[in-house]
């Protein structure tokens, strides 16, 4: 449970986390990655002062981890358009070996006659996708898969994602 729902904000605040069962270890991240037993252990309210995700999961010895929970906090949004926030492990995007948003070292030339690039791979990674309406209200929030799309437009600075809503997510 998050004490503050995701949405649009203009000033910093703190987020408290809780879980209905006692004697659990709540682990969280603020970089978009999924929390694991190696993630920060929740000990008190988390400061939020910039656009980011907070993702949390409860752990208890001898049990499977809880469902993954995520909230997206967007600061100083002035767009008249809906906002889509994607939270995923930063390595899924930026790692040289497996990142889909970089040239990288494991590329292919599948679409364009250029040097090999990771963004031409057919890799899909888990993510949490949140859509906020222009007024800041929640359109939807869901676990999904993201992959690159766009043929040769992937050569441009801004690249397009496929967002896949499949049962495994």
C-alpha cells in the first residue's frame, strides 16, 4: 500500500509503504527496476521530489514475494496531452549488452543497412505502464512488455516502443 497515489505534483513529499501482513520485509526501488531481496529495505517514508517511479514488493521467509506494486509520480507537468510513464529496469534500456535504446555491443542490422545496433533486436522486457489524463487523473496502470518498433526511425534520437499487454505480465 502506498500512502500517496501516483499522479501530477508540483512540490516534494514523502511516501509511506505498508503491507497488511506483519513480519514482512518491504523492499523498494526508485529507478524503475523490480524490487528484489537486494533492493533497499523500507524503514520509513521515502522522499519524492522529482519525476520517478516507486516500486515495492513484500518478502517473507518461506513464501513467494508479494505482487509487484508501482506508482508513478510526475512533477511540473504542463503538457495538454496525456502522459505515459514507463518504469522498467534501467539495464533493459541502457545496458550495452542488452539495452534496447542504445547502439550496444549485441546489435543487428535487421531493418536498415547500417552498423549493428541493439535497438534492432526483437527483445521485449517487462515494464509497468501508467497513463495519466491531461487533468492528472489515472487513465490506466498495468504491467506490460516493451520492445522497440519503427524500422529505420530507430536511428532517430526519439524511438518508438511497442507496449504489449499479455497475460504473462
